[in-house]
């Protein structure tokens, strides 16, 4: 199936299509939870243990019959680990930048994160903005339109996710895998449009005010 997350694999898998993706954003926005939801399909409520430094998980996503191995790095959001995580930006092909829709501070800090990304990451890195915890409708302070307009300002794709319900989690990683496959597989094929792909897919999922 297209865009299907097929299996977990280890590092020796098809090296040509192995890509490094990094999760960044303030502490507590849900980076680890998003990765656990994508990797294991589960959410551990209230289990907040701040990431120390950095760690990674491998996941294989099948795109049009081709396997794309995403090596996903989960970084610590806390300021004191910043110099450690900067070192990892350089080799990343994709970067998922998260804020928490119930935290104005985490949203306001996105500009600072983008400044860091532009300073330390490769200029061609695929960046996607994710407004996480979209299940928390009662305590939402950042409107979907605010996320959309910030993403538009920087020319990057955007969606809201919930590591708790799983909504749009697979889509976020699949869209990245598709974009990376398009960029690096050398195949002569119609250009993949990540913005259009996300728009069509997230409407189908009916997340967080869509549909
Ligand atoms: N309701 C809800 N809670 C979430 C969601 N994602 C994460 N949480 C909760 O938010 C808290 C922080 O989640 P983490 O995944 O540890 O956050 P983090 O961004 O990895 O934090 P650092 O490791 O400090 O950078 C935990 O209590 C999670 O259970 C979500 O989508 N919905």
C-alpha cells in the first residue's frame, strides 16, 4: 500500500534510501510521544520523562513500492542540551518542528527554533511544522489558522497532530518519506508536492477542525 509504514528495520537496510529525520521543539511539546505513537502505535498518558540528549529509532516506510528507511532522532527540548542537539542538525535530511497547541510559549518559540535550524541544518533540509496535542480542545490556545499562517510565512508544510489519538502522526512521517524519496531516489517521475499531499490527506483524516 502506498505510504504504508511496513516494518521496523535496523541500520543496514537499503542505505540509498536511508534518511535522517530529527524531531525538535520545546520541552514537553510531545516529541517523544509522537515518535512512540509512530513506532509502537501507543500513547503512555502522563508518562513525562524529559529526553536527555538524543536517541534514535529506525522505521521503514514504503512509498510506491520503494522502502525508505527513516532514522528518526528524538532530541531533548531543554535548553541545557541545545549544544548537543545542534551537532545533529547538520546531517539531517528532514526536520519535524513541534509546538504544543495548548502552549503559547512553545508556539512563540518556533521562530527561534527556525533561526537555529537555518543556522545549523543543511540548507535543503525538509522542514515540517506540527501543532501537537490537537486532542486537547478544551485547553487550546493556538488556533489552527495561527499554525497555518506561520508555516505559510516560512514556506513550510503544516499539520496538527495528536500523539495521544494518533491523528496525522503516520501522515507526518509518510509525507516526509515521500518528499525524501522524491528528492534522493533519482527516479524520473512527476514532482511530488508535499503541500498538496498533506492537504489532501489531512482533510481525509478529519483532524482538529478539518472537515
Ligand atoms: N493530550 C496529549 N498529551 C500529550 C501529547 N503528546 C504528548 N503529551 C504529553 O505531554 C507530556 C510531554 O510529552 P513528551 O513526549 O515527553 O515531550 P517531549 O517534547 O519529548 O519533551 P522533552 O523530552 O523534554 O523535550 C507527556 O505527559 C505526554 O503524555 C498529545 O498529543 N496529547
